[in-house]
């Protein structure tokens, strides 16, 4: 009986070690040359590992779509969660588009206790901390630590908000948050003066004709050459994601839209496209 218990203990320890190694490897894996690793963190949360940075957008631990999140035993990028110990050796840049709790979680402030090289960027005056960056606009721009950032603005459900355009390590990344400008065409024209190619775009998955977000998406994809687009704002694998993918690939043949099917799903962006790796 004792021998059987010992064997079970050894097997459990081995499994735990494998789990810890996998969690560690999620952050330790380098981005491909000139490319990026992308993890789905639920709802509107995405993490992007570039050559020199880890960018985290609109992270919160409340829900994925309408599905409540359940904290795993070992939080990791690999399962869609941020463990500050996992990312402590990286240059971490945290972006929050607005103050709604499906985009903003105060847990992000605890990360600075473990991560020496971390910076925060907000689309509103989120605090009185002078080390944070507040891009309140309209059309704010900032160069900081190797990043070039531009924002466009709207006012949604009672709060100010932004969409982010970030140039970093040779890549251009766009994250829309909930941003819904009154004149999206004019705002896209503002961003187009800074780039006409976007490597990674995270957008609202609205496709129905005449809907405001759909009109905004059509203008966006007309004006920018997007190498990889990702929907956000509902649950992983939701029909809304898949319908958006189908509708916009019909509207824009060849448009690469990638749907996250699970928390922590990783996408490898290499040589200008999402690879099968």
C-alpha cells in the first residue's frame, strides 16, 4: 500500500512539474524574428509578445463574454491568465482602453510588485500616479521607451475611451476596445497618416449591415492592409466570432481573420501571417 502511495505521489509531482514548466515556457518562448506571439486572455484581453516587449490589452479576470472566468490552479498565458511571476523578466506594457470592468481590472496594479520593467497606458485619467501614461486625447500621441502610440477617441456608455495604435519592434498593432467614434472615417484617416499597414488588429465582431460597429469595421478594412485580425468582446468560439469571420471574409476576400476558440489560445505571427506552428 505504501509503495502504491509513493508511486502515485511521484506521478503527481511529475505532472505538477510538467504543468509548471509549461506555464513558465509560455512566457519564456521568444517571438519569431520580426513577428509576435499572441495569446487570447478572454473577452477583449490579448497579450502580444514581440521581440522586446510583452503588451497586454484590456485584461480583466471577471468574464469571457458572458461566461464567468474561473481561476486555474496555475495561472499562465497558456490558459489565458496573467501570473506576474511568469512575466517578471519581460518588458511589460499594459494598455487599458476605458474604465468599464470588462476592460479594466485593478489587479493590473499588483503586477508592478513582481515586474521591475512595467509601464501603464490609459485612455483616461485613471489615477494620480505620475509614472502612468494617460492618453486622454482627442487624438493623443506619445513616444515612450521604444513605443510609438496614437489614439482615437469616443465616449461610450458614460465614459471616455480610446482605440490604440502601437508601433513596437517593427510591428504595428491596433486594439479597438469599445471605441466607436462619431466619424470613424475621419479617425481612421488620422491613423492612416501614421501607417497604412497593420500587422495585428483586434476589433469588435459586428458584421450586420448598417450597424455602427459594422460600418466602422468596413471603413477600417478598406483603409488599412491588415495582416491578421482578431475579434473580441464575446466568449471564445462564440458563433458571433465565427459569423463575423465568415461575413468579413466574404466582404474582403483574403482578409485573414483568426477566431480564438479557447482561453489562452496562442497564435504565432511570422513572416507577415499567422502560421500553423
